[in-house]
C-alpha cells in the first residue's frame, strides 16, 4: 500500500492518469456498447419502431443496474473496509450478503417485471404503435435480469478483490458475443426484436458464468456456507454503502420516464408523431453516452490521484492532474460537438433508414439537444473531482444538478411554451446552467488550493507521570462537543499516570499514509449525510476509509502495549471485545456546552449552538457509518455521565475510582 501511495504522490501525473484511466475508459465503453449495439442491429433489421420499443424498455434495465450496483459497490466497499481492518471473515460475510441480496432482489424484480410489464411500459412512455415490439423485447429481457444483475454485482466485487482485468475481460467477452449474436438472430434467424433480446441475455449469461466461476478464486477472502447466510445488519450496511450508486441510476430512470412521456405528448401535435421523437432522442442520448463515457473514464481514473495528493497537501499535483483531465475531456467533447453538428444524418443512419421526418428530427435533436455538449467536458469531471477530494455536498450537487435540478424543470417549462422543440432546447439549457455552476465551484476550489494555508501541527499528548495502576486497563472516552470530555480524559490519564492518546494519532497516521496532518484533523471523525449518498469505490478505500483503518490499527497497537486513555475515533467499538476496556461517554446540557464553546473555543454566542449540533451530527454519522450503531446509545458504553453535574474534576475522580474497582475484577 505504501508503495502505491508514494507513486500517487511522486510519479508523473500524465503517466498515472494513463495507468488508472485506460481500464476505466474501456469498462465505461463496454457498458455503453451493451446499450447501443442492439439498437444498431434492430434499426437495420426491424426499423424505427423496434428502436423505439427498446428505448421504452431501457429504463427497466437501468433499474436492474441500480440494484446491482447498490449491492455490488456496497459489498466492494464493505470488503475494502474489513480487509483494511484485517477482518477477513467479516469481509467474506459482506460479500456473501451482497450476493444473496442481489439474488433475491433479481428474482423479485424479474417476477414484478413479467407480471406488470404493460403497466411499466406505459409508465415509461410506451405508445400503442410501440407496444407489441416493446412487450416482445421486454419479456425476454426480463427473463435474463437475474443473470445481468448477479453478474454486474460480482463484477464490482471482483474489481475490489484486486482483479480489475478479469472484471473488464468478462464484460468485454459478453459485449463482443452480443455483437456477434445480434446479426445472427435478427438477420439470419429472422427473430426481430426478440432475437436482439435473446442475443443480449445469452451474452449477459456468459458474463454471469465467468464471474460466478471467479468466486472460487477470490484472492482476499474465502466464501463459506456461513458467509452466505443472510444477516440483517450486514445486509443493511452493504446496502447503505452502495446507496449512492442506486440513487444515481434511479435519477436516470426518472429523467427517461419524464422525457418519453413529454415527447409522446407533444410529438402527437406535430408532423413527427409520438414514435419518432421517443425513438430519436433515445438513440441520441445513447450515442452521446459513448463519448461521455470516455470523459467519465478519464475522470474516474484520476480519482485516486486527486484524493491522495489533496490529502497530502501536494496541491500543485492536484492542479496539474485537474488541468490534464479537463483538457482531455474538453478535446473529447469538442470532437463530439463537431460530429453532432456536421454529420447528424450519417450518425442516425447507423440505426437504420427512416422517412424524411425521421431524419429531419434526428438532425434537429443532435444539433439542438447537444448544442452545448462541450460544457460537459467541465461538468462531468468536476463532480468526480469534488468527490475525490472529499467535498461530497458539491459533488452530489453537480452529479444530480444537470438531470434533476435543471433538465426536468426546463423540459416542463420550455415544452409548455415551445411544444416539442422546447424539450430539445431543455437539453442545451441544462448543459449551460450546469456548466456555469461547475465552473464557479472549480474556480473557488482552485483559488483555495492556491492559498495553500497550513494549520499548526498536531499536539503530541504524552505523560511522564508514574503509572499508578497495576493492571493493564484501557479507558475510551466518547464525548459530545463542548462537554469537556477531552479535558476529562487528560485529567484521568494524569491522575492514573498512564498515556493519553488523542491528536498524536494524527501525526502517526500522517507518517504512515503521507496525508497531511491538517487534512487528517479536518477529515477524521466527521461524516455528513451527503458523504453516505455520494461515494465511489472504483479503487478500494477512499481517504476517509483509509484514515479509519489506519487509526483502528494504531488504537489496537497502543491498547496491546500499555494502559492508556483514548479519545474518540470509535475506539470503544474497535476494542469492544476486550475485557480490560472501560467505555465512557461524556455529555452535557446545551447551556453548559455553549458556555464552554464560547469561553474556551472562541465560538460566537449567536452561532455556538448551531455549530455544536453540526459537529455532534458529523460525529454521530461517522460512528454510525463505521460501527452500524448509534453514537449516543448508552448500551454502547459502561459509563455515561453528565460532566456538569459533578464538574470535570470530580467527574474525572469518579471515573478513576471505577477504574480502581475494575482492577480488582480483572
């Protein structure tokens, strides 16, 4: 791990981006090809209505992908965290539960899709002319859902297990097979849309088969019967870790449903009818997605480069990586813009011939809907950049803004004014507003990087007082902000003559990871709700996860070595199975916390309560994320005490007396 970290901080940025981004680009392109190959052959062999049918069925596939990624990315994150904590059995249980969850969900979703397929198709904008094709295609696709869902979930886990090449090859083999089988079933066997669907599920089954064969070859874990037993708490944790992937995909489903229904409604009022707009915009979005996938692959590949160098305060390297990513992305999008504006008629003919209205509307859609696609060369990498450096709220805003905040309202407003053409204008409007927002946030962040301010070094806490207890005892102190818990912990250490561990963990973690001390201090023990909804697990542990793993290792190390007092950092949970640990939670009334915050920490009286609640909320989220328990639940602790009932001195004395009693029991 250390070697990799040094490379991220020392190797040439261009070489790093090539190393990390190329596999991501290939994976993204393979995913995009699955979406578009069927449409090319269906368009040539069946015609426009066949393509329109696949567009209204497509949201069902995206829903399946949403669940697959939720369990796959969640299990991958759980695997990385537990392996970092050296808990292989728990890691195996996370993977096993992820597989069981996707198996059960896939069977339920398949049954729901087969039973309610007509209703689902209507929800996604299906017209009477498209219904027969959509039903024939959708029924077969639904039968293959368990294979694609389990295969996709396993693909994420395999990548996290340290075999990204295997994961990529299983997808590539499936995609190539789909390209081979589509013309056979459509043109040779004359199966039409049903043939395209059969080719797709056969290809997905092969990927599924390859990925299931890998289960016996896991490098980091061994799955047993115990591993695959459903455990509610583990399943809940896996699901929560992957929820961001689910939300992202479901936002696309929502957009497609709104878009198709509006296209059908306003298309009926024009010479194009309902089917041409639904078919064309679906094709245009999938064509653009191929080029967007290159941009996303470049930015996703740069994630570990951004994250590590930001944490290590190597801001020049962060800016260099950002410049390279943005330049490459803009070049790709400029090429895209030229293609969309100059040869839209040739692009649409890849998907079969159509009448003059079909070609005309396709040219309008490429040229108007994607008029400002160049700006996506900024917007798409910006969201991934902010995610990588831990600015989750900004990342979530940028990730969802274009689709949910800007595109959908623009479609409703502009279609009401301009009819069908308003839906096309909405694409350009959403891209423009998203660009302005992205660029503004990037400029602010780059200015902050240029300031390169540093905080004072972390305090190394130590005590040279002679040890006054004869047994090996650890006291963990969890505390509300402003309760005086840290000071009480220090008093206990002084009174008992044992070591006091708090901010010196920061220095030790800094030395082991290369992350700067002030970055660690700003990032540790803090996790917002947005963080949980906006996580990426393309390259194992994020900086925040790595901090937790490293601190957990250090906590166990000092607990093995000597009696001590440890402040926060989920130490009560990390040491929960040890009989020589006394777990303490210090709390206080808000009035007393505000007084302490203003007099000691320099808070303004008007904002003190708000800041205290905010800090405690971040601590609670952090504790919940890594322990799956409630921070303030008194069952987690041996002692819960209001520090202002006795005062900090007497509180410390009381805890020392309990420690003396504990000595007798050990």
